């Protein structure tokens, strides 16, 4: 019954009626618990009753005891009341709820439900924040106490880097050759101090030595796996200089932060500036402002003017990319031209910033309108000859391939042991082979207009591993700064044709009746016995038979060397083996169009060439197939090694391991890929053997050795190549004329008349150098043979060559007429055979033609020329082209 209808409680001795009323009380009604002096619902009826204070008092009493509006008797399961009591851990605000036990950390929160149970209290949040900040302060205090201030005099001591030959013997110890001389601040021009402040840290004299925002950016970048970043203040950069050469890990950056804080608190700003300028690296091995002033301008530091100071401040951004002399040995993008442009732009900007910051007057700024003249690099004597090229190549490879983040500046600090792949004997033999030709044939005094600026380059790569055994970078690394074995810009000419053949063997010829994007399954794999036209001025067509035209609507008429047509009349049919042997341009240009120049590019990249805009030409024009690209000698030797290695490709490398303080910081890992099947590789090799045995490359023959190779000469006779290999070793030799390399404004010059030759071919000087070197390089090694060519592909007819018609069979009648003439042999159509492989113009000057005005006349001297196209109007009118001349052989040999 409801509260207001209930009678006042009766005494315990109320008699039988009271007892009956108690027993009749419904369990589902909200009956009040007996009131006792303890307030316990389980109190005995014998206990003294608590005075009844009314409805509000009862409710308050119930709430004080932790229950709801009513509490069920102890032991009740809570289901007897109207609302239900708390019957377990998920019970609601019912009766029978006991107070939660207090915990040290009240989380999840007691007496809270739903989302409120998981929402931390303000006390908990405050406690966590205070604890976190306290921990950081404790760690920071300990770190601050443990670090010390750098000592500039100790930092200035650079160590040597030691380079080793492949056999483990020492090649050279280099690094730290330029003595760093610490000079006091009064010998450092104020203009130099102002330049670095305006360029690097405008708030240097006011800040505490660190840049919180810069630190946050660096930490975030490293946390997400990006490159490590240097300090953004001069103080932080000084601290980094003192730790140059150490791997920039998160822990080291954390330590450097506290060193910077301590330096900012303990050292005077002028002392920081002095030490910073005395320990910074300015490139060319120069540490400190005094060494930099002597290296770049030949003066002491106190004689520097504001313009020179602004340039030296530019180098602090990264000397390898701002030195006008370039640093292509570190990065091919750091060319002299590109570096000069970058340095000039930043030099202008720093001077303008100095004016803006009131650190240089506008009138004085107006005096410096031209970029200061910088002295050329001075090479250390011990880096002369080929050693400097070898060191630069190994240094570049290590900097660009290590995963420890060791930069060129860190390497320049020294202390590393670099183990290379270079074979001392092979390096010496390659240099001797080049010097033999240079001394015998190149005479600048006798032919000053023809024999000047002549350059040779070469590289020799292990066919099985890709290890670079030897290079020839130039006459002397202290005089000629460009490494000729690396990227030079010289086009490779017809030495590119093996990649066209490889593409035809791998991808096949497209079906003319199908669309442009036909699947590879619809292509026809081509056999080296396939016939193409060797006609000079061949009109090049698309794979579907339509005439190719450029954007101006001009057709492409492909020339051969010497303007000679090669092959059997009337179509000048020549098989791909012979077309390679005689380096017939028209046949391989049309083959490239039938296969697709994009597929030719893919085959070249698979072999090991770089697919970049610097060395790989555009494949949108037909001449791409005959070598308008300009990869390095190293890359070409490596790509040919892929054929020698039965289709397995390894990138060329020059460093096996690098150690520091007894620990390995880099180790080469072999990654071999399958570029071509053994069938493709063996067929390409078999065709290239023909070039050396009976074709344009006979000067490279080594008695008793299997040799495969290819000659190449480019348009205007501006470069000539021979690239060849034995089963063990692949070598590329190139020759060209290039003027004014040191200043980065060079150009390639024609070689007509160079060395007393009418024209320079790959078959002449390059092939002779290759032969002399390889004869010594493979001497004493086992004589291995190339695997026989596997059967592959079908014979197809392209380039206007028609399939020969079958010989008609004349069936005699049973009663022949006596007057009927017998069939004449001339009535039987036939195809004139290609010149026999036994007819070799390189050995037999009376090798005749096979019909037609120019039919069967073999190609020019080298045959590897890549002339510019002869274009014509759509009506067929032909415009001029580059005429080629046949030249004499090497030392009076065949032309």
C-alpha cells in the first residue's frame, strides 16, 4: 500500500493482528523496512525502533544508506521491489548497492555508467599531465647534465678514407688532405658572419640556440620514416658539424638537441659563430673558412669581400650542388652548368637578404653584379692518373647506395675503409691500351684542328656478377675532371642494335591487320634468319604499312653508311644476322618500327640501361633503334654482360664493403634478375659473334677465344664505340672529341681526319683498344665457349621484302609437241642470294655486288653510323642528308 495510507508502526507486542498484517504485506509493494536504531533493514524486531520522521526523512535515510528509493532486505535478490535492485555488476541504480571500493587510480571510473565510465576525471587528466611533464623534465635534466660542449679543435681533425683494390691491397688513403686552420673571429670578415646569419638563421643573436618548430619538423619527418633533417639554427648546425660522420638516428638527434641547448646557454654567440665557420665543410676537402678561402679564391679569410663571402655561405647549403666545378662523381645531376645556375641564384638571394636585414648597404650591394670568379679545383697529386677516377666512382656508388644515410659530406669527414671491385692489373692494362693508340695516332701538334680535345673512355665488367673490374676515365684525374667511363653524353650509335634484335626475339613483330594495342600473344616471334630490306634511303613505315611521318608531315628516309644499299635485288633482301654483321641501318630501323620502339626501349632497360631522360633518348622517332641514346660505358658494358650471362642481369657495382671503426656500414648484396631467356641471349650472342668473326668487328678477334661484339659510329662522326665480351668479361670502349669540359660549356666535335684517318669508326681505334686490353685481361683465364644458339622464332619478311614465290612446276604433256620449246632456266623466278658470309669486305676488297645498281654492296667502313634522317615531303621529294665517308682501318688496315 502506498506510504500515506500506511498506519504508524505498531509495537512489537502488537499482538496477533500485527503479525498477520506483516505476513500479508505483498512482496511486490514498496514496503518500508522495519526501523531500528541501527537503520539496518535486517535489524531485529526486538531492537528499538527509529522514530518515524515522515516520507522525506525516510527517502533521505534510504539514500544515505546507498539504496534507491527503497532498500530491499539484506539477502534479497533485489527483484522484489517495484524498480528492481542491483543484482550484479550490470545492475542499475536499484536497491542493495554497496559503496564501490576505492582504488588508487579510479579508471574505469566507479559509480559511472555508459560513456561516463570511460571518460577520465579532471583529477586523472591533471595527474597524467603532471607526471608526463615531470618525466620529461627528469630525462631532460639527466641528458643535459650528461652532454658536453663540442671542442672545435678536436672537431677540425679529419681522418683519412682508405680505398682498397679487389685483392685487398691498399689503393690510396685520401681525405683530410687539406689542413683545417682555425682562425679567430677577428680574422673572419663581418660580411661572412652577416651572410650566414641572413641565409641560415636571422634570429641567431637573439634565440636560445634551438628552433622548436624546426625540431618538431625533423622529429616528425624521422618518425614517419623520412630522411633525417639537420638543425635549422646556426647553433644546431655547429653541433651537427661536431658530430659529422655519425649516422643521424633519432637517438643521436635527441642528444644533439640537448647539446645545442647547453651550447646556447654556456657559450657566447661570437664563440659559436667562430666555431661554426671554422668547422663547416665547404666542399673540395676544405674544412673551415680559412681553407675555403684558400681553396676557392686563393686568399686568406680576412681578405674576402662581401661577394665572395656570399658565395661561401652558399656552399653551406650543400657544396656538392653549389660548387661551379660540379660534382658529377657524386650525383650526375650536379653538373657544372646546373651547379653554377644554383649557386648564382642563391648568391644573388643572400646578398639581397643582407640588404633587407640591414647587414649590407644598398650602395655596396650595387657593386656586386657579377658572380665571383672561382678557382678551378686543385686535385691532390696522389689522385692523379686513373686513381682519382676510381676513387670518385667508388665514392659516388657508396653515397648513392648505402642505406645508413651517410652523405658525401659525412664521407668527406673520413674514417672509412672502402673495399672496391677494381682489379689493379686490368686497370693498368686498359690504360696502357689507350695510351698506345693515343701516342701512335693522336698528335695535337701535328693536327691542332683535328687532334685536340680527343677523349677515350672505357669500362670492363665481370659478366657473371656485374663487378666493375676496370675503367678508363681520361688522361689524368687531376687535369681532366670528367670521368669518361661514366655518363658523358656521347651517343652509342649502332651498338644499340643488339637491343632491337633482343626485342624482336622477345616480343615479336606486330600483326599489320590488328590495332595498335594488340596483345603480345598476337605477335610473331622473329628469327635472326628473317629478311629485311637493306636499301639506302629506305622509306620507313609503321607496323601497319602506312608511311611514318613526323609532326611536320615529313617522311623518314633512312640512310646507310656511305649511302650504300645492301642486299639482294630487287628488294635488297638481307637477313638480320648479316644486317647486324654489316651494321645496316635501314633494316634495323624498320625492324624497330615493326616490333615497336617502346619494346626496344624496354629490352634495353631490361638489359641494364637506365630509363632516364639524361641518357635514354626519346623512343618516338625511328632513329631510336640505331643509337641516339647516350648511356655510359659502364652501363653499356653491363648491358652486354647480360647477353654474356645467358640473359641474367646484374647492375654494375664498384664497392663490395665499407667499414668504420671496425664495423660494417655497407655490404653489397647481389640482386640478379632474368632479363631474357637463354634462347634470346644465345641467339643475340651468336649473331654478335658473326660481327667479330666476319663483319665490322674483325679487329677485335682474339685467337682461341669466343668473342662477340658490335661497332658503332654516330651522325657527324662525333663518337665511335666498340663493345664486346667473352663468356667471362664485357668491355665497352668509346672515343669522341669534346671541347671545354672543365667549364661545362662543351660541345661534341666531328672526327673527320682525326688521327690521320679519313673517318673514325668503331672498327678502328676503339676496336683496337678493346683487343689490346682484352687480350691481356683474359690471359691466364679458362677458355670458355658461348652456348649454341637455341632454335627460336619464325622467318618473316619486312621492310618491303616480299616472300619469294614458289618455283613453277612445268608438267610435260603426254605427247609433247616437237615444236614446243623446253623451259629455260631464266623462266624460273628466283631470289638473288644475300652475299655469302664467306665474302667479307673487311678481309677481301674484291667482295662484289649481287645485282642491281647498288645491290649487294656492303655498308660503309664501320657500318655502325647513325646518320640523321633524310626527310621528304609526303609526295616523295627527298631533301638532303648527312653523307658518310668510308675511312681507312687502324694502322693501315681495311677501311
